C-alpha cells in the first residue's frame, strides 16, 4: 500500500497523473488509460489522509472512506467498525464518506471493488479495510514516537490516544495525524485476533440513523442543483419493443414543459421545471410503439416454454454424484413433484432516478447505485466522453435489493442531459415505470424425483430446473460453455459460496435453460431463493414418503455445518415439543453467500383458510460476526422480504408487457402480517460469510412446510395468495 | 402565489392548484423528507399531518389544504430536539435504508397522539406503511418504547 498525499472532496473532483488500469472495472473497459494532470496548486488541501481509508482531523474526527454502498444493510457501519477496530480510535469520533468511482480509477483502484451485491460488502473487503486501519494506527504511533522522542515500541494506542506508559505522556490522534500523514506506511501489519475486538463484533448503533429519522437524509431522488430540470420517462411497455412515433406538439405548451425527447429508440422523456409537470405532460403525450411479435407473448406462453424443459433431453449438469437415474429406477419407493416460482419485482421504496450534468468535456452523475463503477461506465458510454471525464457521486439508496446494481436509469439520465448540455437533469421514474421496467427475479420451474430404499433412506435424487438464466441475459461472458453456474446457487457441489448440504449417494441436478424475453436480474438472494423452495419443500415430501420426521430425515443427510445451524434453530424453537393447539412447525436450511442459515416457522391455518405466521426462529452462522444487532435486523428483514415474495410476489405477462403497475396490483407484507422473528447467532469464527441475503431463501420453504403440516396441502406453486388453504377446498 | 401553512410557517408556492401536496412540499418548498413511493396512497412514504391527522400527501391536491396546518417530518424536531418518538427510533436503531421512515414516524406520531398506550392490534391497524427492508419488528418496539417514555 502506498501513501497518497491527497485530500478528497466528494463535491469536487481532484484529478492527478496516475496511470490507471481499468481492467477489472465492470462495464466494458479493458485498457489502461491516462488521466490528464490538472493543476495541483489549485487543490485545497485541508487535511491529508493517512491512507485511502482513513483521514483524521486535528479535532480527532475520524473520517472512514467507504467504497461499498449503504442501502439499508448496515455495511457502512460494519466496515467503519472494522477500520476503527484496527485504528484503535474513539468510535464516537467516527464519521464516513464515499470516494467516487472516478477517484478510484484515478488512484489505480485503491479502494478496489465498489460493487455492492451478493452479500459481499464485509466478507470480501474485511481484510483490506482492516489493514487500512492498522497501517494508519502504526503511522500515528510512529509520529507520536518522533514527537515524544521515545521508541515506538513503548507506545500504546487506544481510543484515539497514544500513551507512553513509563512517562505517563499522552498525545491524541488529532495532534499527530498531520505528521503521520507524511510518513511511509509500514510494509506489513498484523491484524487483531477477533477475540480481542472491542468495536467490531459488538452491537454498536448504526452511523446513519439520525438523518433518517429527521428527514435530512438526502437520497438520489432528493438531489437538487441550481438550474436543474426534472424529467420523467416512458419506455416501450413491452421490453424489447421500439418507439415508433410521438407527438411532442401536443404537450410542449403545457405548464412547465421545457423539452420532449426520445432516447435509445425505445423511450420518450418529458423535461419540465418539476416532476409533477413532467409527469402530467408525459401522461398526455401521444406515443406509438413498435412491439411486433413480442406483443403476442402471454404468461401461458412462457409457462409452456418452461414446462417443456422439465422433461427435455438436453440440460446443463450442475451437480452430479453417482448415477441418480439408475438409483431412482431401482428404488423401492419413488416420489415426484413439480414446483414453480414466478417473476418477482425488487420494489425498492425509492423509484429509480439519477441526476446528470453533461457539458462538452465532462459528465457527472448523482445517484444511488449498488455499483458505482458500472454507473461510471454507463455514464461514459451514454455521454460519449472518455471515462476520465466522467464521474458518479454516490448518494444514499432508498433500497437496492439488486435492482440498483444495474445502470439503465443512469444511462437514460445521461442520454437526456446530453441533449440539454449544461443543464442538470434529474430523471425520476414513476412507480408505474419502475414496476414495468425492472430486471425481474427470473422465472423457473423444477421437477424433483427421489428414490427411497426399504428403510426410507434417500438413495437417489434428480432435480431438473427449467427456466431463465440471469447470466445469459445480463452477463453472457460469464456463462461456462453455455451453462449458467449461478442457476445452481445453493445446489452447487462444493465451494464457499453456495454449496449443497446433503450427502446423497446418487444425485443429479441439471438445468434446461429457457429464456423468455422478459429481462431477468439479480434479486436479493437471487437463485438460492427458488432452489431452496424446491429442495427444502421436497425434503419434507421425501420425509413424509419415508414416514420420518422432517428434521430427523434431514439430519441423517446433512453435512456438519449445515446440520449444526438447522439444529440450532430447531432447538431454540422447541421443535418436536408440544405447541399451542392448531400451531405447526416447518423447517428449512440453506447455505448461501458464504453463510449457513436455517429457519423454523410456527404457523396456524384457521378453519376458513386464514394463514397466521406466529413466529420465526432463525439461526445464522456467518463465520465472524461484525455487528450482531445489525445481523438480527438483516435476518428479521429477510423474512419480510422472503415472505412478501412467498405470499404475494408475482409478476405476470400479458400481450408481451408486465401486468402489474403499482402496489395495488403488487402486494407486500405489512406490519399486521409480520411474525415475531427470533434470531439465533451460532458463529464458528472460522470464515467470513454474508448476511444480507441468505436467510431470505429459508423463509418461504419453512412456511410452506408448516402449512403442509397444518393443512395436509402441499403448495408447490408460488405465490401463496392463489391457494385456498381452507379444509376440504 | 398561494400560501401553505407548513411546520408553523406561512410558505408561498406557485404550483398548479391540483398538484399533490407531496410534490409541492418536495419541489416548491424543498421539504424532501416527505417521500414519493407509489403515488396512489398505498405505501405511506408520503405521510404528513394535516391538522394532526396522518394523511398520505400524494393524494391531496394542494388547493384542498386551505389554511389547515401541515406538519412534515422536518417539523417534528423543529427546535433541534428530537421528539420522544424520534428518540425511540434512534434508541431502537430502527431505519435500514430509511426511505419509508419519515412516513412511519409521522404515522406513529399520529397514533400515539390518539392512543398514548397502543396495543399491538392498534399498531397493526394504524401502521399500514410499507417497508421493504423489513423494519417492522423495530418499528413496533420503538412505538411501545415511546409510549412508555
């Protein structure tokens, strides 16, 4: 690590002469490029950084730079905890800022990855951010040693104070930070043993709360600039369709309207003085679309396409042990079931938006994004300016859930701003535009066939998945000989990411890829979600066929870490012990995003078919725990997200377009349906796992399994709202 | 020019009379703490008080407000001191992304004004705002804590 004698400002970019390698940048850059040198004398240098991660002001204020995006998941606070832990600073003095993706490129990607997805924020960056904190601490100690004229080895640092025990002399971080910033960083640092942590590992409060309870937090949609205009967009209602014509004259005289433009050949945009005026004019704008054959696609068309894949001869093999087909053919008992999982929408509470300002030699974007560097690439591509002349200033996200990993809304904002050079344009999508132009959770079906021997042991299992690949649509370069490995999330043979937990002597898990025209995307939990519904529901069906308890049946098959986390939830929930009359337990487990998770749902179903989810007991082994309070919130929140999907989440297609347009046609869990969630943390402290996503996958199967116990009805097609749970129905 | 009584001040705006109160607050009066979520009064992100009543401002034409008193999230801690509900929110570390929380807090403030000791059923009935991060458990905890404060 090198020391950079620079100071950052989030508001104004400082460019320097660094040779930049953009090879690892998402979005299509592959060559090194040179950023032009600007006049260094003009740069206001108030406080020098200790390194890319840490700036300490004379008043002891600590600014931690965070590359990953905060979207509610708590990564911001967790990463600050890890830096502060090694820095040995006073936690009450810690604040934070985002470097920009442009600054990252200009500094040879010193902050590494900005992408915030796959529950990777902490698990993938913990090592280098802790090293940043530790190096800064060593530099502060070295500066204090010089000032106090004592050997550095005789100094200790704690709580932003450096102490020389023998003399009793102390010096604060703020007093030596400027001197420390001039020093060479140590070649290497030793990180603390997590058992010695004082700030990390503790349930400290989030750093971003007060702004969020006073209305002061600025999200992308709140951003404003002098002279800014507001735009809103309507893209072709059928994804893949084109704009044929529009009659701008009909709306150009309406209040506040400044301009009507077409972008990308598939969308019209009204630019006005306010969102409301833009929206009102857009609603009155006559448009004609070229939809073609796509307009003939119905939900039934897509369903038929997937059904065909369930028994197709050709399929990509994702996990294979022994000879499943022979074992199943020779089994004493054979069980088969077919499941389906619909398209779903992320529904961030804040609709998509971005503000762009394009001039002849510069393109700047202000937005919430999960992938700052991809947003930067999109800004460059849309503006036609080299990436060195573009930047993205990241703002708080009103929810991400994978949706803001895509940069379609950034591209649109820049394309509009490019047509009005020098005028900042804030593009806001209506909720209706947002609902109908997402990258949806992919649609799949699965046919599972299991064979049991005479003692009820599982001797063979075939899981055939049929349906959509995310990678084929969004990242085709990541396909492996045509196969989408991510389709098998949670069912993979091995690895630290999402491995299958059951020891099945003869196993075949394969995927018949069927890609409808609806664009799929990464949706919190991604493919673990439906794979867990298929696998964990079917495990209960197999246990029933074997005449065994579902927990006991699983425990015979599960590998140790998977078994331990399932047992932890079952024990805490009192699984197997008497429940209130009419209450039933359902269980599920999965490994995903590096962590092991499980859930026990306690439900009742009334005589008239009303489902009540009373309680969820959830266990998580994320390896190391950075903030237990935030993990509890992620786990509880995962049930809201996962159960919203299980109960109500369904996007359907009619005449090629998305049928659901707003929250009246796309329902979500509200407070009255929220079960009590009790979280059990069982960390084994031997790996770094993610937390934001894995638990979502256990929500639906735990509840579906409990419903089956309560009613005898096995729900195999989500969402639940289509199923009558009433007895006899 | 028309006048709105917002957070104890008479504020001028030039919006079309049929513009929803939400957009007048956000775009004319720069009070962006009140959020746009759905525009059809389903999610509650835009909840403000009109004469103390929790109201979804996306469905209120500005000309229907008259001289009634509008309170937004910015008006709660107007003197810089958090209300007991905001304080309970901080103590329970409620917000995640935080986008829905202005509306949640405005709804909870109206609930506690009407029912100082709400039951869980009262909370379920009054708090119909949507939160996608899933803060409901902490929202409930904070409302009960504020009721005891």
